[in-house]
């Protein structure tokens, strides 16, 4: 490293230095370029340097000639550690007759300051023998500062994106938890309403039917002991009682249907698999479809009640989608449950639909099924082609693979 007032090392004498080597036009070209250019011999000593190169290093051109360029301008790393000459890419490049280009190092000025540099070294070959090298270099400090500023801005942007992504992920997780909680509350409310309807309204209707039946029976017993006019009135009353009995029976049936829609009792009493079997056969009978049914369930499949209810609701929505949109005549249902996974496939031969239809913003049924499946740690895959029906495939992992 050279201080601004320190004397330069004695130049190395160059044989033939007094003889003209470069032509005038080449000299003018070297002087007119803005890049630094210098030549070195096999000892690494400067044989020529243009004005731009000397100024970048803080010297006059004549002060550099004959000096070892590595010791003059390439002697240290950025941390101040010594840079051995035998490791210098410039020297190794021409000694091995190979070019190099480096943009990750520093050159040092006369005043001891350094600047980021991009340099290239090319060997000078004369008669098949390497005589030295030509080195071109340029100060890239401004470019490095711009790259660092860009890198910093990119880091800041990535940090902000990461923070926003984290916030969105947390919000999405909260939304999913809220959705799951809403489904749970809804099922609990359905269960409560179904029980109240069964216990209160169902009991009242049964009691009313019994009273109407008793009244009809008593009217029949009194008919034989009444005059004709009174018998006619008794007949009318009995007809009304019988009609009321039929209406009460219809009301009882409707109450039972409503209770089943709110909370299928078979799910509570016989479990999920029996409920799926019942629901599938009830649906195809109501929709007048033919059915291929297959169910394989291991005995030791543990399912908590909320999970069983969620799977049942997804299955109901699959069937509902077939009933509303498919216009199918045949349905194939395959259910396979093991200790590791539950797989439910519902395939129809209906009109099918484009894939975009299942991704639409108003496809609330599909979104609800997928959200329920995701909450259970599963997935819902839908494949459909116009004119070739649709396939809904629910998969739920019960144990980690």
C-alpha cells in the first residue's frame, strides 16, 4: 500500500524499453478509452499503461512503468489481509495462458483507498510463447453500491412480503377455525332442535292422534244407541275424526323427516357407515337412479363424533350435487376405510361440467365440502368432463404416512 507522499519502489529495467513498441494509432486508441488498460511482463511488471488506468490508481503513467502491478494495486483483500501474488488470478491467467474475468475484488490507489473493480486479463502470445498479459479494468464502485441498494431493497420487500404472508396465513387459519366452529355450532343446534321437535312436538302429535282415535272409537260405540238424526251427526263427527287422524299421521311423518334432516338418528345409534349406506340408498330410491354400491370398512376405524358428522355432511352434499345438476341415470359409490385412510368416491354418468364450474366464486357447496375436508386433514378432488359425468373423491388421512 502506498501513501500519497511515499516514494515509489525503483522500477525494474525493461530490455528494449527505449525502442518504440506501440504504434501511434494504437497509443491514441489506448489513451482515448475510459477503461484502465495496462500490460505486464512475465514478472508482473508494468510495460505500458494508459492515462485512464493510471488516474484510476492515482498515478501518472510514467510513475507506474516498470513496477510490479500486484504489489502496486492488488496487494490486499478488502479486510486488509495480504493477497499473495501466487494466488492472483491476473498472474495465474497469463502464466497458464488462460484468460480470466473477475468482478469481486479490489484495486488499491496510491493514497491507500480501494475501489471495487472488474478486470480482465488476457495473455500476450508471440510465436507460441506467452510474453505477458494485457489487463483491462474499470471502477465498479457505483455499480456495487447500486447492487447493494437493490439487494437491501429486495430484502426489505421480501421481509414485508413474508410479514404480510404470515399475517394472511394467520387470518386464513383463524377463518378456518371460525368456519369449523360455525359448523360445530350448527350441528349442535340442529341436534338440539331435532331433540326438542322429537320430544315436544312429536310427543304432542302422538298424544293428539291417540285422543282422536279414542274419540272416533267412542262415537262408533254410541252410534247404535242414538236416533237416526243423531246417528247422522255421529257419522259426520267420525268422518272428521278419521280425517284428523290422517292429517296427524302425515304431520308425524313430516316431523320424522325434519328430524332426520336435522340430525339422522341412525348416525347416533348405528354409526357413520350405516348412515352412509342408508343415505345412499334413500337418495337413489328418491332420485330413481341405479346404484353400484361397494363398502369395505375395517372394524377398528376410530372416528370422533364431529369427524363422523362432517364426513356424513360432505357425502350428503355430493349426492345433492348429483341430484341438482348431473341429470344422471346411474351412480357408482365406493367407500373404503382403513386405520390409515378413508376414501369415498361418488361417480355419476350425468352431463358433467367444465372444471371452472367447480372453482367458481359462487360454487358454495363445493367450497363447503373442501373446507370441511381440509379441516379434517383431507382433500376433495373433483374431475368432470362435459358429457362424461363427474367424479367426487374424498380422501381423509387418519394417521400420518
